[in-house]
């Protein structure tokens, strides 16, 4: 796993190959990204290994092979746009190969039958669009519905649980039937820098009434006493 490990493997197993990396470790200095791309273009380097930053906006006419490692890793992100972004990235990176000669793209994946992978392989935008839109409609994702995330962060786990429960109960007591409300749960990454993270998910079409309900709920007098917990409201983020 990782660009450094992959670079070491290629240098060890493909004797004589010249390899250059472009990732967070190698582009920390000013103009370092441009320097790496210029070296790849002008110094007869065989292999460029990088993260998604190598995908967009680069034209190398002599590139004939593109490999994507763990292409489906982004499918597991906690984001309703994860499938769309995976498809987009695969289509973009595929366009790097064979621009002025025959090219080949090899995709390594644990989910070869996923429609983001198969439709990217076929370069079929219309089939992907139809499949993705149908799934979003069924799951009540944008553009058919808005997703409101009410996030609770703080060092006191008991206070976070209390605050999130108060907010949930207040919204639940006054919401309309077309608002789909989920109970407070831990965030997928439940702790960062010693701060616990919980959230409430609300699905509905955002309007002034919905915003008033959220504002009323998070300004409860019980919550104002809980000074350790911060509340952030995100819409379709």
C-alpha cells in the first residue's frame, strides 16, 4: 500500500527502470509539482507514480500504459458522491494513455463488477449517469433530496451524547412527515485530536421552515449550558 512501497517494488522487480514519485511527500516545496512533471517529460523517466494529483490536466504523448492501484478505495468514502468521483477519476486517468499511439489501462480492483468500474472501462457516460441517478433517487440523495448533517464535536463524550439527543428529540417533535430523521450516531471517524465526533442526519428538501426547525433545536437552553460541545450544520457536504 502507498506510493513509496509501489515505487520500491517497481525498482526492485523491473530492473533498470527509472521511477519518479508525485505525492504529498514529494510536492511539499514550491514549484516541486511542476519540477517533477518536467523531469518525467524531459529526462526519459519510465514510470511516474502518484496520487490523484497526477490524473488531471497533464499531457504526455509518450505514455502508453496507465495502472490504477486499488481503484475502488474511494468507493468506501463517507460521501454520497463517492461513486461519481471514482468513475470520474478512472475516466480521467484512462485518458492519459495512448493519446498519440496505442495505449492500455490496467485497473486493479476488489469490486470488478461495480458499475463505476465497468462503465469507466467502457467509457460509457450515459449508462453510468442512468445507474447513478436511479440509485440516488432510491436512497433519497441529491438532486432528489438534500442531506443535512448536524455535527457534534467535543472532548466530553457524555456531553456530546446529551446534546445530540436533545437536538434529535426537538427536531423529531416538530418535523413534518416528509423529513427523514436518523438518530445520533458516532461519525465514521469518531475521534480526531482528542475530540469525539457524533452526528445526526436529516434528509429533506431544504427551505426556510427546515432551517428554522434546526435553528430552534440547536438553540435549546439545555444546550447553551454545554459549553464543551460545538455544533456544525452542513448541507450536501
